[in-house]
C-alpha cells in the first residue's frame, strides 16, 4: 500500500515533463515535413510515413520524401530522398534513397 501511495506523487511530478515532451514532438511533426519538402527540391514533394525520431543525444528526425526531379533532362522521373532533420540546428539535409530491386 505504501508503494502505491509513493508512486502516485512521483507520477504527478513527471506528468508536466511528459506533456512538454509530447508538445515538442508534435511541434517537430509540423516543422519537419515542411523543411524536408523544401530542402528536397523535388516537384510535388510529399512526405511518406511517420518520422523516425532519434534520441536527444543525436537530435535527428528521419523522413522519406517522394516527388519528381525538376530538371528537364530527368523527364519527370520519380525520386525518393531520405531527409535527416537536425532538431537543434533546425535544418534538413537530403540524399537520394536507393531503389530496392529484387
């Protein structure tokens, strides 16, 4: 019984930190798609799936961006890019995601 009474106050102390963490994640979920679409340079860029969020030690979110190459010589070829968004620096960087063929 004592352990239950002791655990309740500890949870109440941790609740504001959890709420802040969830709010920060929700904010990042709004910012990263916009930043990744912009930095990709693709036409009709869309974000695929949910973010892969690395811990605070790395501070990076990973997103897949799909669209078409804007260069005329690419003839509207489809592209998939991996975008890594640095939450601390608030900037993203993309690299082409290799196509998987079997």
